């Protein structure tokens, strides 16, 4: 039998008869409340992708032997939908998420699918739960496409059943009143990713192991880990985000730098957006934009020389997250935050991206209107 | 509020009214059919461990945002129960599994528990489903203690809800008619574990990423991966098992060697049993028992000199799994299998362990009778 491809046109919709009450914007907490519906598509090795279904939000009922509970056959994406000034619902570079989701699926032997078909389904889902997309700057509907292996068997092997589902949570700005810069512990005793590993894929497997180091950092007064790699102390990521530093040289020329995609770095959509927009908007005689290896030693050296300008994490949840302090080997350095909240570029980047997300500025095909 | 500890005496039992039909021994497939009941204990951060429950085997019903589906908050154990000649049900070194399960839990911020309390509950579960423990050499009831994070929220943080459950699957001998030796591909492009990672813990996160490399090896005619680490080509594990090699020197003295517990190796119960029994049973003037680093180069050199005696994987499912060929860098070496099925020590080790598992020989406190 031929495996059926994912086909958006086969959609079956059954709407809720008990709509949820909507929370006011100031009560929204990331990932804690969800919309009225969810999107689901089952896959089997024999038949391929089944009928896509949008139905009332409901629990998943799974045999306790299901491989997602035992061997971490699971991956996800994080993306957001925004309400523009014409009340159209927009997603931000969603094709990038689809490409990455397929790469994640391939890496752990889960089924792949056509990017555009899933985006059409997500658009339909968004239009059905449209009223849950909050109004206002910084407010959005967080989308969580998820793919899990559902074979009910304890054998370790490639899944012959899977479930792709999408749920959505209305969220507020990551920082409710302006930026709140965070302190980081540079962490070398625990290692997030390794060459030949899966740190460049958005797999569940990359997340649980990072929580204990985060708790240890928190107990010392640091909000997140700055993940180092190797004896050289290469800087890779921060918490669950990519990380950017701004240095300046003696002549005052600035460099925006982030770690290269060497297989240990998550290929962040926000990371790529920051790089692309920085190349587009920053004058090249004043700025160098670099994807290169750099170390905690370099950061501490630059800080000592007054050449560390600013630093920030980048990711879908916070867009950018300013950094004001880094602890390493018992020593702390301050990272400048121009107005006490963030560096200048951090603020600019946030605004560049926000304008595209909310449809205030068209840039390439980065904003997709659900229709 | 104080977190309640896990207490076996609080057990609540509700038996099935629709007992399953039992399969004949020759129809048993690993991890595909399960007994009539399951054991469950819920945990919350506020109240600690709840009432242990043995109830009819049933699906788990979980919110689609539950952290086990997104961030791999999951770990498990593998252990077996055996029916002895007096129809008593015995488990093999189960305290080792409990210790390891707690170490796994600690590593990903899931709750820990008292080893003996969970063992008492497992004993009760075994006595209730006693009729599912098959009779006969090589037959057993595979037990799968599992611990998952059940917080229904997309925030990445330490779980405030969890579920510990145990399911059981009647299984036959891994090789239905004697040993069947396997060919391995020595794999360096994919890396199972690394220093500062979680390869020494029995987390779901360690499993899904290994399936694609296994498929690639299989497409080239190798059953499993021999996992290498680093530029040196250190031998670490095979498939989902620990691995042992036997070398001999010019004088004919033999060495049994396995990788040391350096943080990248799963601390296998069977591994420890092999080492302990080898030290106990093999004459020390003829044998050296080594936990040391060794490389694929050493194995190939020894093979070329006729000093490679035998090799086997060790784990709960197969106990020992003989190896007859290793491919690396486009070259294959044969690993001797004395009678075409396994090396001599491989056979002896299997029998040493089998006798203790089935209560034919008492050795230390390794065999626990459920009562």
C-alpha cells in the first residue's frame, strides 16, 4: 500500500459546543491556557497520513507502553500568530518552522510531510480559534506543533504510528513592563549538545536534561545557563535560546556575533531573522555581522577592555532577552544595558521584528496572513 | 505542606473483571502484550507521593500540553521476574534498578522515592499477575517501571506533577533457538553520549536519537551500532547494551574488558553482574578482569594478531548477545564464535546468570522472592 501524503483539503472540522471563557490580557501565562480546539493528524506506516481533524481541545488517550513515554520519540515547534491592525491573523516565517520540524522528524525516524499542507491546516485552525488571538503589542497566540511516536510497544525501533498535533496558547509579552535583563551562569560541567548529537534539532530529548543545571544556576542567583562547549569554552546558546554578543574594537567599529551552525546549535528562526535584519539595516562601515566560534575568555577579555557593548538571547517566546551579567569561575562581569533595560541594538532588533510580525512593515515573505 | 513519602502500605487494589487470555510461550513477543493490571503512583510537588494503586491495565489520559510530550521528562527501568521450580516469583537484583531509577529521576528534576517501598509494591503487583509469569528456561515477565512528568504546561521548568507506573510483558528468550550472534557497525558519525551529558542515566532522551543510525547500519547488513567516542575511537556501548571483549596475550592469559563508568556509559545491572561473577568464577592466574578505556584500533589490531577471543553485549533483555563481526571504515573483522553461536565465556556467563535468576543457585542477595 502506498503511504498517503498529508493533504489539507481532507480536513474534517467539529466545533466545540462549550466555548471557553477568554482571559483578559493581563491574566495570560505562557503555555498554561489553550484555545477551544486542536488540530490532529494520525500517521501509520501502512497508510501514511490520515484525515486531518480540527476538534475540541481534549486529552490524549495512550497505552502506557506507547514509545513516546519511554524513548522520547517527540519533537515540537514554537511559533506565534499575531493580530494586525486590520484584525488579520499573521504568522511569522512559518515555513522555517515547517522545514525545521521535518528535519527534526527525520532525525528520529518520525514521518515527514509537505510544509505547505501543514501551514494550510494551521491557517484553518487559526481562523477557527481566531477570537483567541489577543490584541495589542507583545500579545500573540503561541502555536505548538508537536509530533510524537505512538506505537504501543516496548521494542526500540522506528515508530510505525505517530500523531502530529497543534495546540495554541494565548500569551502576553515575555516581559510585562518593558525589558528585564537577566544574569547568566556560564556552565561547563553540564553540556547541552555535542557534535554527532541532536542539539541542532528541536527534539524533546534536548530539554529535560537542561532543567537541573538551570535550577543550580538559579540557586546562585543566575536566571539561565550560558552553555559552554569544550576546553576552549566556546559559547553556544543561552537557556533555550540562541545568543548574540556585540563587541567593539579600538576604532569603535562594532561586531554582532553569534555561534555558527556547526551541528550543536539550534537553527533558530529568530536567530536567522536577527542576522538577516542586522545585515539589512546596520551600516556596513560601522558593523560586522559574524557567525563564528567565540569563547567565554574572549567575552571576559573584551569586558575588561571596555569592548563588550551588549548581549542578548533570541527565541520565539521572548524574541530578544537582554543580558546584564555573566558569572564564570567565581567571577562576574557586567554586560552594559544602555538604559538599564537593554542594549541599543537589542531594543532595535526587537522593534524591527515586531513591526514585521504585526504587519506594520512588509519584509520579504516573512509575514503570512491566514486565509 | 510536607511532601508525603512513597508508602507501599497505602496500596489500593482493584482487580480486573475481564482477565486477558494468556498467550502460549511460543507466541510471546517482547513488549507487545501486557498483564491484566498495572501499578501507578501519582506525585505532586505540594503533596508528594499519593496512594499507590494496582488497577486493570488502562490507557493514560493526558492533556496534549503535558511536559512528557514536549521536553522528554521521562525515564524507565528494565527488569525481569522469573518463575522458579517451586513456582515462586523472583526478581534479579531489583535494588540496583531502584537505585538507578532514582539517579535518573534526580538528573531530570523528577521526584525520588524509597527503593524498598517501590520494590514491595512491585512484589504485590507480581503476586496479583503471577499467572502471567511464564514457565520455562529463558521465559520471564519483563517489568517496565516508568516515571513521567505530567505538568500540563508548555513552560520549560521542573515538573510539579509526575506519574510513576509499572507495566509487565511476558517474554520469551531473546534468541528462540540458542544464541544468534550479530554483526556490528562501528559508528563514529553519530555519538550516543558525551561527558557532561546524560548517557549514564536511563532517560528516554538517550533512545530516539539512536534509531536512525541503527537503521543506517541495518541497511548495510549490520544488526546494531558499536558506539565509538572521540578521535581515539573509544568503544563505549553496543546498540542499547554494554559491551565486553575478550583478548588474549602471547602467553595465553586472557583479559575480559569493558568500558569504565566515566559518565558516558549506562551502569548496566547485567554489566555489573558479569564483572562480579567473572571475578568470582574465573581463575585469576588465567584471567584479568578490566574496566578500562579501549579503542576500535585495539580491537582491530588484536583481531589481526589472532588475539581477539570473543565479544558480547550485555543487557536485561538478552542477558548476553554474542558478536561475530565488526565493520569499521570499510573493513570487516570476524569475531570468533567457538561453536558458531557464541564464545565460550559468553555461554558460561549466560548460564551463571540464568541459574541465579531462576533460583537454581543462591548468590549473595541477588535473587529476591516476591512475597
